[in-house]
C-alpha cells in the first residue's frame, strides 16, 4: 500500500488513471475473486466488520471505537480484531498498551485497546479465539472486509464525504480496494462521515443500489484546548489535510505543517527537526492520536522531548441519528443467532 495516496486518485479520471488501466484490471479481478470466493471462516462470536471502500483515510478506526463504546453501553463485552498493519508481530497477540509499542502491534490496535480488548492476528480466526478466551461476546473487526477471511454478520463500509470514492477506479488507477459492484454485493450498510458533494453523489449511488446509508461527523472533544494557539501541525496518516482542517476548525492558527507517509514510524531525526522548528517559531506541536501512538513512551534522544511537548487533537465519531450504532449492533447479534 502506498504511503501517500497520489493526487490523481481524487480527481476525475485522466491520463495517469488511464495509463494504469491494465494493472487496475488485474488487481480488480483478484479483489473480486477474493470477495466472491473467500474462505469466510465461521467463528463462535458475532462479527461486525468496519471497512473502507477505498485505501485509507475513511474513518474506520474512529467508527470501530464508537461502535465499541456503544456496545459497552448496551452491556456487551466487545473485542476488536485487527491485522496489526505496520507492526512486526506475526503471531496472534492480545494487545497490552503498557507492554506493546506500535512497532510490534501497529498504531490502530493501540488506539482500539484503549476502548476494549484488542487482538491482532494475520489469521483472523485465531484472533477471534483470543477474544473469546478474554470473555468477549462480540467481535468488531477493524478492516478485513476485502480479504474475506471471516464470515461477517454485518459489514459496514465507511467513506469520507469530502472525498467519496475519488475517481472511482480500482488500485492502482484509483483508491478503490475492489470493484464497486463486488463491494456492494457483500456490504450491509454504509457510513458517510462529514459533508461534501462527493459524499452526496455516493449516497445517491448507494441508495439506488439498495444499501442503507448512515451519516456521522467527526467531532473533537478537546477542541477548546487549541483555540487561539499558534501551532505546528504534523501527521503521518492517509489524509493529513483532514486533520489540519479539524485543527483549524478548533480555532488553532496553523503556522506550519509537516506531513509524513501513512503509518510513519517517527525517528529521532524527525523529532529533532520538529522540536527545532516549533521552538524557533514559538509554536505548539500538535498531532493525531494515531501518530502519537507511534512514538508514545519512547525516550531515545529527542523522542523524549516530542513525547513531552506534542499535544493531540482528539477526534470521535458522532452519529447524526443517535440510534445508528445500537441498530447495527443489534443486527449483528440477530444475524449471528440466525446462523
């Protein structure tokens, strides 16, 4: 997966997209085959999968966290399942934030583990078994829709309404992880986060195909901490511009930005440069929780200073219709019971 999505993915198809038509066709054929013929192992817990139509930046991890909190509020014992992208672990593992770093388990599992037990496992069924042994009664799978490794009771696909599906082409000609028709055939519902013309066009397209479309926004519970602050904002996520926009909406004055590739593992030289620039300009350092997870607790050289000084703009999914999360969770349990 590319560390930085090419800009042409989010524009009308042009020369670059057409030039990649052949590899896109091949990738789409494999992705369609996976969705249609995937093993889809049945596991002894209900599975609610939160995926993206496209590569990165759609908001699936905040959505998974919000569903986990809703499940807890309903009296359930949810557990999260992740592949652990970016981490070195190759065996099934229950994440312990006090012992494990992003270099071992990945950044997203560390965030999920702050809500409920989280397992990482290339073999998803083995990860489910860890969650079952931990006492969980529900699996919320962060990603994994297109790989079709587990039988999913409810598949919720998330998109950022500002960008929609981009140019509508499959990797590498565009951001789609699989042909849209194949994804529609296996999705149960869609969630659009935020506002934007691309999202409205997508909503009409999905509803015409008979797919329920839910809506949400991303809110910042600590936005007031940044009002009027002059900041250097930095991020290594799929869509850093979305973070910068959220920070600006919180009232911060963004004097400088530094964007890194998605899942970037920060090095002492990165920290040294960020600290020096912020100090020279008299700026606060601000980043995302996902980025912070990749350097939190590190004390090697300038990483100590980055840990001490970098502040996080928190974000959380806020449902437009309050009953959305509960309805999705009830649907997952009902379908599990009917298997």
